[in-house]
C-alpha cells in the first residue's frame, strides 16, 4: 500500500476564470455591524469565535456582492454569518440532531410568529425581517423553498457522516448544490438588484445552464480549497475530492487536477449560456446571470484572503499552489448553546 500523500498542488482556478473581481466600498461598515450583531448572542465558545473571526465571512460578501449598497451588503453579511452558525452546529451533529437544527432555521424563516426561544431562531428571525423588507414575493417564496431543500440536504450530509458513508458522484452533485447554500446566496442577488424574476425564467434552458454551471463552479472550487481543513477535522466525506477519489480510484493529486479541468468547463458553460440568453427573458434575467458570475471569481479570490482554508500560509499557497496536509485534529469544542443543553 502506498503511503498517504503529505501534500498536493491545487489546480490554478484563477487562470481559467476570466471574470473580473471587485470589492464593495461599504465592506468595513457592513461587516463591523454584522459581526457585532452575531457576537451579541454569545453563541460561540472561544475557539469557535476565533475561527469565526479569522474566516472573515463578510469579506466574501464584499467580493461576491460588490454592487450592493451598505444596507443590502449588511443583510448578506448577516445571512452568511447565520449560515456559518447553522453549518458549524450541524457539522458536529448526527442526522437526527442536524435535522432538528435545520427545522429551527426553516420554521423561523417560514413563520413570523413561530419561536422556540433558541438563539438560532432569534438570529434567523432578525435576518428574515431584514430580507423581507426588500425582497419581492416570488423571490421570497423561492428563497423559503431553497431553505427547505438546504435543511433537508444538511441533514442527509450529517446522516452520511454518522454512517461513515461517502455518496456516489451522481447523488453528491445534487446534494452539494443544496447543502452548500450557494443557491440561497444566489437568491440574495434578486434582493440586492431589486428584481423579482418570473418563475418561467427559472425554466429557461440557457438560464439554467448558466445557473447550474456557476453553482457547481463555486461548490467544486470550495471543496478542493477546503479539503485540507476538512480532512484535518475528519469531515471530508461531504467533499467532491473525497467523492471523486472513491468513485474513480484516483490519487489526491489526480483528483485535484480533474477538478481543475471540470471547473474550467463550468466557466465555459456559464459564459456560453450567458451569451445565449433570449432577450425575451428580459433585462432582469440578464442582470441576474451577470451578477452570479461575481460568485465564481469572488469565491476564488476570497479563499486566498482568509485563513479559513490554508491557515497562515494562505498567501504562500496562492503563490505556489502547494497545500501541505495537516494532521488530524482532536477537539471536543462545541457551541455555547450546545454546552448548555
């Protein structure tokens, strides 16, 4: 048996993504307000709080929603920070407990009068109020539907982790599109742009080609970038790298290279489909598809600006592409709310 690899080279995804990156001028104000808001609930233990602060989730919003005004950017920061809470809590739960966590999030989003007095419900309801202040009715309905799919798929992810099982490729691609919450983040584009797309737009072939290509690019790029961090925590089963290695019997390096090729294809599909959008879909549909492209390039740039994935070596990794695999962590840390229960 060959020894496990100690390092691998990332695919150069920036080289195959010609889209333009930008950052939001309101980042400092919006991020400070959002961080103060989430920290006011004192939900994190010290270790989790450090991970939260170092991850600079709000900086991701600055890249991918660079066109938002300050109020809109604040709302997106709030949502990404809310997702961080849900994701970090469910990563430590079995299938049943993750499903229960998801139901708190979902019900707080669905019903204005529902409340179980949990911190998660309070955070979710406050975000909901901000979102509903601007979002159109179709956007809101689709957003709630995506919240439902997100919570279902997060529970499936937890169940697979509990059983120490890795999904097959076909099942994983669908699962990852929803448990990543990327589609929920795409839905915020309508909120920011002040548009409310007709349901028929989401049935158009070219629109969907661009939509799914952008989503898959973000998911696959995130997975190859986060693989080392996840394997060190023992949660790499919900990762396209692990899925492809199991599916194809390939090495870590060959799998990373394959992901690089596939991400290039996602970019080409997105650009081609964007050109083929029918004028009859309307200008708002074109604006939406243009805007989700910012997620593709912005996610790449942000991944090397945060220590979330590559630690203190993040700039070196961007330069060299070399990721040195970390040893497995041993930690009993959890969220303060979980400690109290």
